[in-house]
C-alpha cells in the first residue's frame, strides 16, 4: 500500500507534523484539523527523502519533531530545548494547568486508527476489484472453452459421418466390382457360344454352295 500513500507535513504548536496518508483529507483528519490547512498554505506534500522514509515506515501515524528544526521525525518527539521558561508564583495553578492539558497520545491513536481504516478500506476495495476482474476473466475463459468444445464436438461428429459414408461407398464399390466381374464372365461365355454358332452356320452354308 506504500505506493498509494503520500507524505504530508504541517506545523502545530511546538512541533512539525508529518504523516503518510492516502489523501489530504485523511492527513487533516489524522491531525485533528477542521480547517483546510493545505488551502490556507499551512500544510503541503513533501518529497524530502528523510521525511518520506520516516513517514512511510509508519503509515497513518502522526510523527513529530521540534518545530523549525531538522531533527528526525518520531512518534514521541521532545519539546524544543530553547523554549522560554515561564516562572509562576502560584505552583498550584501550574499544576492545575498541567493536569488540564490534554494528552496528545489519544489524538495520535485516533488518527492512526482513521488512517489505518482508510488504508484497509482502500485495500479491501482493490481486492474486491481484483476479485471482480478475475471472475470476469474466469467467465471469459469458460465461455471460450465451451465454444472450443462445441466446435471440436461438431468436428468429431462430421469426421465420423465422413468415415461412415466412405465405408458405405467402399462397400458399394466392392459390390459393383463383384457384379462387373460376374457380368464380364457371363458375356465372355455368351460371346463364345454365339460366335461358335455363327461359325457353324457359315460352314454349313458354304457346303451347300
């Protein structure tokens, strides 16, 4: 499925984000954005070999790195080291803020599930299409085989009919040859008898003269 995915990047807060997804829509869903970041110019398709390799190794998973750095993308990126430190005189308020801050991990898991579901649906669609095409090819092979079998059967039937007719002609020819030979012998005997009678008649006539 990697050949059907593209690598998309954007920035959110303190992190650059990257994901291998089948479409911009899938990338936006994985990032949890309701706005079209691509239309607004805040997201793009990247061809950077390092980013593409990292994203394709974990398709559908949102990867991070500190914003504005060239660090490698990973699932659990650390915050930038040069962030300004804000001191508070109210520790309890900072503690409360820390507790109320939503964890990004559930968002990652949901995004990964959505991307994985999209990939599974695409794979299922392709598999269904392949099964349909194979069924069509099988149906065409069966139709061709039936046509070939019908012609072969007709050819065999014609061959047997031809053979039977030749045998009948050969039998009739043998009977004709037998009749021809019998007629030749009968005529030879008859001719010999008549020619003998003719000679005797002529001989008698000459003696009378």
